[in-house]
C-alpha cells in the first residue's frame, strides 16, 4: 500500500524498511558492466535561471498598530526589511515568494518578532532528511539568523526558508532536472507545481505534513528505493555499493518524472531489464522478455496510452531503414525488394523496385511489407500514439529472445508473448486473438479502455517481491542524469 502518512516523515526510514521487507533480506547483484555508448546528449544541461527576489512591500498601516502591540511591531519590521533582500532563487520560485510577501496582509511563516518558530524547526528538520529521499540536503540548507540587525537577519531567514521549502517540494514532486533537456531520448510533459498556492498553504497550515503528503511521491516502489538507498549507505554491502547508490538515486529522480501513483491497470517496460509487464488491479499478472532498440536506434523514455491492437499488420518501412539498409542491397540487385516480397510505390503509384529511380528524394518512395509469416512485425502490433513512432509488436525473429542483451530493434519493442499482451489490453482471451489472426486479414481493433504504458529506463528497480534489482546502464544514460544533477546543485550554491 502507498506510504502516504505523516509518520513517514517523523520516522521515515523505519516505515520504509518495514514496507520494503525483503528488500534488505535478499540482494540481486548486477552483472558485470559492459562498455556503453553514451546517449545523444544536448550540448550541456541548461540549469534553471536564478535571480534575486525583489519583494515590494505595500504600506499596510502596520506601523500604527505597532504603537500598541510590540509583537506586531517586530513582525512589521521583519516584513519591511524583506524589501531590501538579495536572496537568490529560481525564477519561478522568486515569482511565488515575491507575490506572497508583497500582499498587504502577508504574514510571516517561519519567524515571529523574536526568532524562528517551532514551525521553522519542523521545516528545517524535514529539509535535513533530503538525502534519505535521493536528493541533496545541501541544496536546501538554510543558515540560522545572524548579524546585529535582528530584523534584517530574520527577514533573510524567512525568505530563504520559504524558497528552500518550495524548491524541496517541487523537486520531490517532479524531480530536480528536466529530462527533456538531457537528450532527445526523453519525452515528458513536466508536472506543474502551483508554487503560489503552495506557499499560501505553507503559511495557512499548522501542520506541514498536509502539504508534504500532497506533493511527495506516494508510489510504494519509491519507498522501496528509499529503503534500499538507506541500506546501501549504512551497510556497505550490495555489490558495488557506490555504483548502486548512484543507480538508486537516478531511479528515484526518474520516478518523479512519472505519475505520483501508478494507475491500477498499466503496462510497464523497463529497457535495461529487457522486460515488459502488465498490471491489473495494481497486481502483476503478466511478464515477458522484450527486445529494444540498438545502440544507434535507442528506444525512448516516455509514457503514452495504448489505444489499438492491429492484427496481421503490414510494415511501412521507415526512410532511415530504406536509406541505410535497403539501398546497399538495391545497388547490387535492383529487384531485391521485389524478390523479398515488398510493395514499392512512387508518389502513390505501385511499381517494381527494379524500375524505380532510387536517386530521387526518398520522400517520393514508399516501401511496404505486406502481412504474412515473414513480416517484420509478426502477427500483431500494439499501438500507443507517440511522436517517436514506437510501439510493441510480434516478430518472426524468435531466437533473439534467447540473448542476454536484447538490443536488436530500430527502437520499437518486440514482445516474447505478444498474443498474451494483446489479450490483456483488449480484456479478452488468447483464443480470441488467435481467431483474429487466423483469416490473415489486416484489421485494427480499439481497446475497450485506454491503457497507460510507461516505456521506461531504470537501472535499479524493485520487483513485486520487494527486492531491488540492478541492471547494466546499456545506453549510458545514468551518467548524463548524474551530470545534470551535479550541475543543478552547483547552480544552487551560487549566490
């Protein structure tokens, strides 16, 4: 069950260790790491822009009340001092902090007229636990009020703690880094955080857990990863613990890019594990081997929704395959595609491949492999529309599933048992699937309800028995993520 109570913050690791159970009893060692090919990086990870917050206080008449109330007077002095601060923070956080403290009726959240409140102590205690959740506690450190000018010191502490709390909550909800800036292999719509609403809620609630429980990851697999991280750091065991610690930290970051909780019904593909899984009622009901993209045709990391199963599909050959793989054959034998059973068309007109002028722009030429026993997509494909033209499908090359490292496709995901997966998403039987295939006709069948699919990349992942397993970083993506995390931390240390 999801760990979503305030007790996980009061005694976080105790609850996580209890939840993970066998996660610390059995260890799954990683295989020896082979040489990896780096993902196609974008030139340097671009960290979020930062600037000093400029709080413009409006005259609220508080000075008159201060004549009769020393507490209000001290608080008014702190609020007024916020106008001269130069506390640096991310642009979006600065916008929220400025908007909150500029309100005529703004109230201090973390200090009173004398010093930090118990609420501030609670917040600081939680920020210090950031390392336990795969973050960097140094990113959220807030210095205690210092200096001779007490009101100015309290104002700086107030603004700093508000900024760090917003950053901490935002990082936990959607991750520290924007995966879309890592390389072209990531495709996520970043989860929005209402920072202005969040700081207002931090001010209004006497118990910070109300805000934390709304924004922090509640997926039980995230809790298992957190428990594993604690285990690795305290035990020094678990294979190459330094490497595995980084894999767990990356996995926890990646989980924040996905929904806060998984739905009851979904398909999960983990590329480094070369596996595909189907969940029904939040229970694993089907698992199978998968073949993923070659090093130079890597499978993307994204999520989508399964909408259609296509039986007896034809295969429209991508132009990149025509250019790189078919043209060399055609130079040797212009009738190559005819002999292989492909249908070639030029500007929509079908003609033999031997009569095609292959020097013309390939955009004019279509190559299609008709349905049949030799079709590259096998007997069916499972479609989830996405900008990468990736889908799951059958394959006549069944021997590839016996390989340990299953990187053979041009980016799509081949399934060991595609009929079972098709039956699952269609909510029917394998016998029904066989019937649809039997007549040999191409047909599309919509699924009765769309099924979320997560085409993911986790080199550390908890299986349903609670054990965290480790996999080779086959595409070299973890290093890119860790570099971006380091760059983000470095930018936050700048004033």
